[in-house]
């Protein structure tokens, strides 16, 4: 299927590792130019080189420009500068992935107000910031796809993830409401809600669990997969395939939705 993404410009936040990296690799393979944004310059450089190689592998030398941008999604000035560089070097973004690290784990009793404020800035405010910066240009050009990465916590509270379970639904409400406001321009706004996937974040979680409990890597994973009807964790590239489809021309009639990719973990009927 031709996804119609060749020559498009993508801004991928949280782009150096995990889901963001996987989406960037797939977009490069589709012939899109990719701006990758994350804080740590080293992982950013490595991933940018990988993404450039992937574009060249599929499309030959010279194809698929990649622009690494060291910035924090919670910092307005840094985001403005990143968008200005993207626009100057690759053109205005047609595709936006709203993504970063998740808020920290913890139960209600563990979290003070400063943890709530920081999680709001990272999870909700950064999505608002990015959409404020990028969506008006998309509307003006009457072309654009926004995809936000949220979590299954939108549908079902996750044990020990109080911050995610409370704040992610707000991002879905933003997606739904914004999608209605911009629909007349043909711009779509959607979310994907992943369950457990093997990304660098989950690898860190596995290591921490091993240290805390003395369990083996296999035992930690087995504990999680018991709750997953498909009996395994997802791969980052599987979620990336879904995101890239939602960004494609083929998904032009889908907006305001949240697509769950969780191996069947969420038990609700809808
Ligand atoms: N993996 C899962 O199973 C899973 C399940 C449900 C939901 N999610 C959610 O999906 C999102 C991505 O998760 P992941 O597993 O791909 O995480 P990951 O492997 O840790 O990757 C996170 C990426 O975001 C960047 N990042 C983090 N904080 C940032 C900030 N303030 N500004 C800019 N970039 C930032 C990281 O680079 P730097 O640290 O260098 O900035 C990295 O590139 C998170 O919100 C997570 O909670 C993940």
C-alpha cells in the first residue's frame, strides 16, 4: 500500500529512543524527512544516523533528510527554536508525533504536589504546547496529521501509575476536542494507547524490578504477560506501524480516535 508519505516532513518528539525512534525509522523508510527531538544529545545523534541509514537503504543516497534537535518538550523557547529549525531546514511539519517519557510510577500516598505539577507539565502541557505551535500552520496549509502517544491508562487505571492514569485521559480529551475544531481543514488528530511494549523505558523497568525482587528477566516479563491475552509484550515497531498508518493518506477519514495496542490487556467492551 502506498502510504503517501514520501516528501512529507515529520516532527517526532521523544524521538531518540523507544516508540519515537521506531516511528522515525518507519517514516524514513517511507521517504519522509524527519526532525527528531529529545533531550540527550548522544542517543539523538545515534538515532539520527540510524534513521538516515534507513532512508538511504530504502530510497538510495540523498533521500530522507534527518534533523536532530536537542530540546525538552516542557520548554516553550526550546520548542519554538526546534520548530523554526525544522521549518527552515526541512519545511513546515506535515506530521507531528506528540511523545516523550511517561510520568513516574507511584501510588497516591507517594506523590507530593510538585510531582503532580511536573507530570502535568510533561504529559498534558507539552501536548498543548506542541499542538499550539504546530497545528495552526497545518490548518492554514489544509494538510496535517497529529498523533499523540498516550497509554492504556486512558481506558483502565494501571496499578502504581497514579499520575499516568489521571493525566492521560486529559490528553485524549484534547485529541478529541481539537480534532473537531480542525476537522474542516482536513487535519486529523488521533492518539494511540500502548500497553506493555519492549522499549528502552520498559527495559529500565525490568532491570529495576530485577534489582528490587531478585527475579530473573524472564520472570519479570512472565509476571506481566500473564495479564496479556496475546501472551507477550509488544515490539516498538508494531506500535510504529500503527502510528505511521494514522499519519498516512490512507487514514484520512479517521480523526479524534484513540487506538489501543495492548495484546488485549484492557478488559472493557469498547
Ligand atoms: N513502553 C511501553 O510499554 C509504554 C506503555 C504505555 C505508554 N507508554 C508511553 O509512551 C511514551 C514513550 O515511551 P517509550 O517506552 O518509547 O519511552 P523511552 O524508550 O524512554 O523513550 C522516550 C523518548 O522520549 C525522550 N524524552 C523523554 N523526556 C523528554 C522531554 N522532557 N523532552 C523531550 N524528549 C523527552 C527520550 O529522550 P531523552 O530522555 O534523551 O529526552 C526518548 O527519546 C511514554 O509517555 C510512555 O509512558 C509506554
